C-alpha cells in the first residue's frame, strides 16, 4: 500500500481509538474503496470521508442509511494489515481485540425493525479488505460467484443506499482535488443540473499556458457570430500566411492537417471546415486563420465577447481552468459546429474522453503542459477542466473517473 494511504489509516484510526463514533441521528453511511489494499471502508463522518478521498481513496457513494439507535455495530482496526472489521457480535469483537486489533468503539447501529439487510461476505485469500458489506443482494451474489464465502447478514439498515446532495458532491470533489495541492495542476468543476450544481476544484484562478485549449475563445466567438447571423458557415477565407504571425497565433507546425495538403497556401477554406479542423485535429493553421481573419478583424466585438464570457479584455493563450470552464459552458449552450464534432476528435478516447459516456472536449499539449477541457454528459452532466504541467493522460483520466463517480452517486 502506498505510504500516503497508510498515513491516512493512521490518521483516522487515531481519531477513534478508545472512543465511540457518535450516532445522534439517522445517518448516511459513506462507502469508500482503497484500490491499493482492496479494502472497503464505511463511515458516517463526512470529514473522515473527505480526508480519505484527499488521501487517495475512491468514493463509492452512500452504502446505506443507519438508524439513530438500536444494537451497536462495533468497529475494530488491524494496524498491521491496514484493515477494518465491523461486527455486531461482542464475542467476535473481543476476540479480535485480544489478538491485537484496536477497539474503535461503536461505528453505527443496526435497525431493530430489520428493514434492509446488510450482507457480509468473506474473502479468505485477502490480506486486507477480506470482508465486504453491502445492502445489495446482487453484489453479494456476485462476490459469492467469484469465490467469496457467504456470511449471511451482518446487521440491518433503515434503507439501502441513497443519493448525495449537490453540496455533498461539491465537498467530495474539493477533497479529491486536494490530492494535487502540491502539484502544478489546476482543476475546475461545474455541475450543469440542479442535483450536482455548484463549482469545485483547486487553483481554478491560477494562470497557465493553455496550449490548444486557448483555441476555445476563437471557436466560441466565431460560433457567436454565426448564431447572430453575422457570419455564414459557408463563407470562404483565402489562406493567409500572415495569419500565422499575428499576436498570440499558434506555431505553424504541431497538430493539424492543413499543413500537409499540397498548395494549401493558395486555397480557400470555409469557416465550417476551419472550425471542424480546429476541434477534430486541433489544427494550428485553421485556428490562426480564424483568429486573424475573423476575431482580430472584428477586434472591438471580439473583446466585448470574451469579456462577457470569461471576464478578460484581451485574448491570450495564458488562461485559468475557471476561464476554460466558462468557455466550455458557453460553447455547450451555443449548440453549434463544436457540439457536432467535439466528441469525435483525434483524442476522443484520451484523458477525460476515457469516461463511459459522451464527452465533448478540447485537449491541449505542449512540452510539459497537458490539458483537457470537457463537457461530460450522461444523467448528471458537468464541466471539467484539468490544466497542468508534468501530469500524464492517465492521471487526468483518473481525476475524471473519480469526479464522475462522485457526481453519479
């Protein structure tokens, strides 16, 4: 197990040794998972839950609803294995204490009306996380089919599961984002429906070189002019080499397809074609043509637009995660060319795009910089932006997966 996870176990164990977890009201029981040890952990304490999420544990939502009184469910801890055990059986608890487990008091109560059983399964091959507790018979049967031993019912709940409030989701996303407090990583989250509304993240207002994510203001403004019927998607622009040298233009190499076409410097390109290339191939030359010939040729209107959308008066490739998030929200509302192609780019399955739902996103890469800005769809749509240095595609995917799981809870 990683050291930071061991540290988190020691931290929250110290909180409960010799004490009793309070149970003054009907409680949501939070369920978390440690992918390094294989342990599931259960707590009614939101502060303990958030600390563990920051330390690397995965939130798995609300396991069940515990009553405010009843028979106690005891919690004990094995410091050598990094494992917790939960039982109503006083003899079992006392035996484990006698062989070195630490008593952490009463974790919660069992429902005396026996409304919802919590099933207990045992994996004799596991060194940690050898027991699993679930309110769902389907999960129990799946474990038994996989070789776990059926230990019947551990205790009873008032009800199985439940859904997090928007505020609880925001608290957990903030906790997850804190994992990157010592890294040059900027995260911005914004929920798009009532039951996940709010913003969260870390360093959302810190500027960073945005690489190709900085093409978002260009695309958003071009689409705005189309929507206001000031520009036709079929309008043709003659390729101008001078466009590659205007202020804040991207490099003439890098990503894109135009640069590989024969005689591209003598061609006309439609606005629709350039917009599609900007997103699908992250085409630098297409972006430069739109920046120079549409944005800068309508400078006063362009500056008005970007100031209204994300609060800046001058276009720059230095951006914050929060600014990129506001631009993604604007593009999402425009329902234009970008919405038709952003889920089918050359990087459609990378970074945030690895999630199991439709994702409209714009990636950016340059030297040590690695970014993604996305609208994630599904039943609980949200905006997620990750801008960072020295962060891998896989790490961005892991951030997205953790937030997606919290939002769906």
